[in-house]
C-alpha cells in the first residue's frame, strides 16, 4: 500500500468518522437512503484506490473528497425531478421553532441552485464547520480562492432568498 496506509488503518479511519461522511453526503442529496449509498460507495472507492493516499495525515481529507465526488456523481446520474404530494411535504420535516418550513425549503433551494463547487464550500463551512485551510485541502484550491468562492456563493444565496431565483440573463432558474 502507498504511504504505509493499510486496509485496516483505512477501515479504522473511515469507521471513526462515518457520521461526518454521512452528514456530508446527506447535505448533498437530502435523502437517508442515498446518503448511505454514497458512504458505501465512498468506502468502496477508498479501498479500491488506497494507493493514491499521499500520507497518513491526508487520509481524512482524501476520504472527504471521495464522499463529495460520490455525491456529485449520484446527483449527476439521476434526474432532479422529485414528485411529492403536498401532504407528504407538510409531514416530512419538523421545522425548528424559529424557522418556518418555507424558510428552510427556500434555503435548500438556494443551496441547490449553486454550482457544485460553491455548494461544496457552503456545506463544508457551515454544515460541517470546516476551516478555510481544511476546505482548501479538500477542494485542492488555494485558500484565497476558497474564500472568494464561499463569499460569492453566500451573496448568490442572499440574492436568491431576497429577490427570488430568476436569472434574467439566462432566462432560467439558477444562481
């Protein structure tokens, strides 16, 4: 194995942070079954490509990147059409006391409208509480680029939430 990472070490590292990997996957797909599939796929890809790990210190970052890529692959591979009855939507989520269901739906719509890279920055920073250097390592981008991407994404989300989601230049819904 490359850089001295054994399958047992990989399994131990993956197992110790499986909840974190699940949360990241769930942040992308918002579905328990799909998130579990992504985590399983990430474990498989990680074991299959274990030789690619450059050093033991980068193992967590490497696995996180695999989880993100597996989530993006799943999203790309599926139609984004979800058919639900209104009654199902009303009982599906229990909102926080200060947050009405429409607000949380708008937030997730704004997040979904971002590009994959922008969405990844927002998820890692605000859902997983990664630092800028950690996000930089996961995305393999310079830290100033990550900061610019994140702040630009936040401005796009704010505009989406304040004014609606119509992109007049392209004539379609997007950020």
